[in-house]
């Protein structure tokens, strides 16, 4: 049986009170953005769920894959429409039962339309008796191998038997915009994903040291952004030349403080692009204690230059947990490909792990910070990337 529609369920959105309609409309919009070209003719909002109606010649596998990428969906199911009549619903239920093999089953009806001629328990019993007679399977209300779900609305009745897990979270776009400092390593793409899953639309800022380093980090970062762009309509990637800044810092400051000063400059520059996009926060993949620059005193020193809040969604995560998550979302294989990271240049053997504010002020007084930031922003290349993997626009600054 080819599904007539897909029923989409959400959890957290249902708790949003008076803002619920805004969240539902954003989820509907994101479904259309993500899966519209795969054959959708209508996305209908109902109480507590959404119905997605495909065209006659839709791509079922592509549509399922696309719906899995939409944040805000708790689960969804390929479903079958029936007339709002007990006999019509029973007919579809028996066809579903006939197309599966099982030794135990249950019928689960939700009846929003209270004028429907049969109550939920009555309909469950009626259809369950016929399914049992047809299949010989036993009824098990707690641990059934097979469940037929029936939902009866004001204008529709649908049936389904397979629930597909969604991405969860909130629809991208309901929580404003932030700028993420994205390397081509393992951590920052996972941090980006987790923040996007909370409804935040992201712009991506990548720092490179070409031509001293190869273009590998830039190319890997583009692929990571394309991977993440499956979850929002498009993604701006800012490619910031950082070599000149590193050379200034290296020539004027002691080795132990260089990484800290790099990070403070990155924060200043990333914040410019956050402001440019009306962003409300900065996001990093930093993890407490993972490397020398990620001790609490050093994080405090890095934060000092930012006017926006700095979000670190991986701060308390174990490294293996981050790796497992990266594998789950499909970024790990890209992140472990060889590349030269800009921060690997000029890294000292013994970096400072507990930054002294007076030392930072002393060293930064020797740097033309405003001019360096202005030049880096001006020379930055901006690329707009979509989920199709193609650059759709390029411009500087």
C-alpha cells in the first residue's frame, strides 16, 4: 500500500501556550522548505499534529529522508486516509493487518471528532475482533508486535502502523540567529547541530591560514556546512583570512599566550558577522578541560572581548560522547579527513592554562587590534551554501 499522506507529531511545541501557533507555522514552513521539491501538494495544520499530503508521483524514500532532517518533529508516519465511516476505517485497518506478519497486535484510536458514531474503545474492539479473526494473532495492549493507529479529526480519518523517529527539538528560526565559530574538526559541527536543534538559525564563521596552510580545512568546512544546511533553508559561511593576525601575535607576544590571543581575536571578528546578521549569540565547540585554551580561567578571558553571550553546548560532554554524536549526525567522517587547522600554526609547547588579565592587557596593547579586525572582516569571503552542495552566492565582507 502506498501512503496517502504523512502525519507529523511534535512534543515540545505543544507546550508553548500562546506562542504555539507561531511554532506550528514555522514547522510547517520548514517542512515545505526541506521536502517541498520531493512532491508535496499541501501541509495542513491540525490540533497537535500536521498532515503532509504528497503529489501523485512523490518520492517516498526522499520524502522520508527529508522529514527526518526537520527539527521540531518528534516522529512521523506514512499514513492512509479513510472516509469518516466505521466501515471505511475498518477496511483500511484490515488491509494494513494483511500486509504485515505478527503474533500480537493492538488497535489505538484517538478521536478528536466527538460526534463520530463510535467511541475510541468501541472502535478498537470492533476492528480488533476482525483483525484477530483474520490473522489469528492475539491482542496485547502493552507489548504488541504490531499496532494500528487510528486518528479521527473533524475532516479526516487516517491510519498508520509505522512511527519514524524525527530529529526532535524546535523548528529552526524560532530562536533567532547566532554565529558559530566552525573549524573542520569534530567538536564545533556537533555544537552547531545542537544549537540548531533548539530552533536557532546559524551563520558559520571559519578561520583559515591560507596560503601557509592548504585549502583542505576550507573545503572540509564547506562540506560540513552543506551537511548542516539540511536543517535550515540556507547557510552563510564566512571564510576569514587569519594568517596576518597570527603573524602579528607571533611577532609581538610570548608563545604561552598566543592561542588565547588568537581566540580573543576570533571572538571579536565572529561577533562582527553575528551583528551583521542580527545575531543574538556566539557559539563554539569548546569543551571544559579538553585543551589548554579551554580551562575555565581561559574561557573567561576569551569571553571578555565579546558583547554577545557565548554558548558552549559541549562544555560538559565527554569526548567519546561527542564522537558518537558526530557519527550519528554524519559529520564525523568529514571532520577526521586530513587538514591543516589555523590554530595548529605557531602553537607553543607549553601554553598558558590560567590566563592573567594583566598579562593579556599588556600583550594586546602592542597589537593594532581594531585595524586587524577591520582588515580581516573586509577580506572575508562569504559563501551561501544550500543542502544541494552548491555555492549559490559569493561576496566579500
